[in-house]
C-alpha cells in the first residue's frame, strides 16, 4: 500500500533532509530490524519512524533509525520472566 503524499504522517519532503546523511530503503531497514517491510511501513505511517521521499522512493535516515531503536529499548525490569 503506497503511503499518501498529503498525510501528516507521510514521509517529509526531500528538501528537509540534511546533506551528508546516509539513507536506507524500506527493505534494508526491515532486514536490519528482522521485521517485515509491512511493519516498517506501519512504523512510518504511525509517525514512529521518520522517513523521506527522495526521487519518488521512501528512504529512512540512519540517525532516524537509531533514534527509533533507542525509543524501542526496554528496561530489564519491564521484561517478565517466562
């Protein structure tokens, strides 16, 4: 499902991307996180993972990916013993 261009949660314009940043495709991010591409798209659509539309393609900045990972970190006290 393509992300709508006018949605407030859609990727920001490429002009807002900072020069010199490294960007990743959705499939690359999905592989790094060991999740489906659909999950990555949901993170973007919900505004949890910032993304950019560059040349018609959706890209995720390395710094944004690292910030997303930090926000997902759990404390050991929050993990239940099974």
